[in-house]
C-alpha cells in the first residue's frame, strides 16, 4: 500500500498523543492500528534507534515503513 503523507501524519499524531516512549510499545501500537503482525522488520528498524522514540521524523519513517511493507 502506498502511504499518503496525510495518513502518516495522522498516525504519528495519534502515536504522539498516546505518549508512548518505548520502541516495543510503538511497534505494538502501529501494528495493531494497521492490522500487521511482523515484528522482525520493526525490531530491525528500531535497533540502535531506541533513543529516538520521541523524534517525529523517525516516527514518520517507521510508520511509512510499516504502511508500505
């Protein structure tokens, strides 16, 4: 599926409003929202980036990865 910028922004806004700060919780939130259950790609994305869970650009990149995969 192709991710529109407005769709990604809406999901990121929902994620930020939940104040989730752990990569595992972010993965669970996004995959539940999208109806996916593939944590290997997600864990690979977040490996080494755990400290960036509050960075909007990183969140947008992760959401786009999940939507388009």
